């Protein structure tokens, strides 16, 4: 058998191939799985929070973040909240947080306030009626009494059968 010159011989690498790194997002140095592992090793617990809106009131402006991603991180008895989302800026005092809403100004400049009534949809009524096995009229009246709280209405109807 004829031996080929070294340049023509097929060279085989004796080193095993290393696994390729997982692609990360810009600014991220670890994959999310390895990040969770590192945080667990350091005693940090992460709990997602189901939030619909976050309001941050400052001295000069108010930030409102609708549909945010909120994560609570606990370490050594302290909580850190991470909020991710698009913020809208408002002047101080423009956003009302309570259960009342300013409707109009009176003749002498005083504010007339009216309670905000919860909106009850047809789907809410049908859900309560189906879960409590009652007709739609009864489900709607109990929902109005419970101020739109679906769970409270279902429990009330089930306990009063």
C-alpha cells in the first residue's frame, strides 16, 4: 500500500467536540436555566406575580405600566420586585387609583365624585350561571350584589341552594 504525503493525508482531530453555547438575548451573559440554577445556589427564590397594572408615583411624575411582567425575588428575608413593560408618563395627580372617579366640576369649583360601578359582561353572567346551576337572571342579580366578583357570586349561590 502506498503512503500519501502528509499534506494529502486526512487529519483527524483527537479532541472531542465541545457543546456549543446556547444563544442568549442581547445583554444576557447566561442562559435562563443556568441563571435560575445560580440564583437557587445563592438562596434567591423567584416567584412570578400575575399583575395587570403597576403604578409608580414619584414627586414630579407618575408612571403607569399596563400588562407588565412582575417577578418577586426573595433573598435573606428581603423582597426585590422586577417589573418589565412599557411605561406611560402622567403628571402628578392625574391618575386616580381609588374606587372613585372625578366626573365633573360643580358650579363653585368643587369636585363631584361618583363611585365607579363594575362592568359585568354576558360571559361573566353565563359563567356564574353555569357554575352555580342557576338561571341567567338570578346569576346577574347576585353578580350585581357582589359588585362583579365572580368567585364570590358563585360561592354565594352554591351555599344558598
